[in-house]
């Protein structure tokens, strides 16, 4: 199992620190550095900045939002980043959510599965550098009846095949991801629930196209907080607002993929309470309502030894790249967490 680092969103006041974290991860031998986007920093600019100031670590989009870009533009960006980084780019895609898609981009959030499938097909076709034509439900290239003609990508990517990941949570999306992608980007993964909440659906998708899980990258992101095992409760409490935001506030009562995931993990009543409180404006109450067990199951907390044991459980559950989001109020704390993650991997015998 390899380790990655997830920088999250740029522009949160820790940008210089984030670069230092990426550079330390590069020095420690982490496999990949991911950057996210929502409606603030865009991931492509961040990744070009990080790639220019690192040497070996891959840089990946977690995610490029599908409603934000036409698929041909994503192919252009991927080819450019792969070329500039010397073949170190990984392309992560996701549909985002209805609030961002429709509220920020003005793109209707409908038929996300078929939209994702077509998007991936167009991106991959464009990356082959053959002349691009496509006739689908969501995209038609070139547009009929006009001056457009099939065009081919002029940029040569460093590699013929750039690894493509999809951020997936729901069963149908996970199955399609196994079918059409090279890896899955997961969030709030519990090692004990991973088979039932993700792996079995990914495997089903792989089997549909005659493939196994061999070579498919299962890549969840987990917050990491290092400390004394006696202080697990206090360490977990630092992530209460984070968990409450996703389970309670990311979406509407009918469309919150993270809330639905928590319910599938057995937290039906608690997930409903967190969402009710968060959407009514009681964010503190929502944080208090988050079960300690849910936080502990979906983060890496405690001593290096405890974290190493958890890493073994994730590897046994099928994780191939474990991306860490190191916690800390200062740069030194975050760097120390990063080093502890590397040490835990070695102690687990997974390096």
C-alpha cells in the first residue's frame, strides 16, 4: 500500500504551508499529492504550482469538477499537466453536487452516471490524439450543421495513458467507476465497512468488463492526527465540525451522498439528527451529535502504533493508496503528522 497526501482546498490561509507539506511528502516518498476544488481555488493551477516545486511525487486532481469544464478542455489540461510534470499527473474527476453544479456553474445536475460515462469516453478519446468526434446524449462533437470539424489534440502527453480516477460514493457510481476508471477516490472510508460500502460495487464493475481488482487503485482520504492513545476522544473531537459539515450540510435533505454513506454504515438515526440540526442552523449541535465511533472509524488517530494497526486493516480491506490529510495548527505539527504517517506505514510492514 502506498501513501498519498491530500492538500484539500487552496486559499484557506495555509498556502505556503501546503507547499511545504507537499515538498516534505515528496522527500518522504509519498506516491501522490492531491488537490481539490469546489467554488474557490481551482485544482489545475494548484497542481502546476506544486509540480514545479517537487521532483518525484505525482500530482492529482481530487477532483476536477465535471460541470466546470467541457471534456475536451479537461483533456487539454491533463495532457499539459502531464507534460509539464514529466509524467506525474493523475486525473481525478467527479460530478460535484447539485448545489455547486446548478448554483455555481449553472449546469443541471441530472443523469450524473451517463454524464460521467460520456465525459470519460470523450476525455480518453481526445487523449489518444485522434480526431475528436462523438455522438452522445450529453455531448455531440462536432456540433451538427455548423462550421465545426473534428480536431485532434496538439499537445503530446508524457504518457500514452494517464491514470483516471472517479470520486464515487453511491453504489451505482462505484460500480460504474470500477467499469470505466483506473481508480476510485473515496471519502469517509471505514476499514470495517469498506467491502460492503465500496469494494463489492467496484469489483462488480470490474467484472462487467472482464477485469479483476488487480491494478485498480482504491484511494480513500483520511484525516490524520497523531497523539497519545489516552487522548483519542480529544483527537476525534477536533474532527467533529468536519464530519458534521459533510454528513449534515453537504447537500439537501434528499441529496446528501455523505449522509447516505453514514446511513449505510449503520448510523441511520445519528445521520438524520446531524442533518436536521445542521440544516436548521445549529452547527454546534450537529457536531455534538456526531458519534465518536463514526469519527474514529473514518480517521487515523493516536500513536504511531495504533495508526499502523489501522493501516494494516485498510490494506487488508483492499486499499492500495491511502491519502492522508495531516491535522495540525502549525506547519511543524502537520509535518510531524506526515512523518508519523510514513513511520506507521513502515511499522505496518506495508512500505
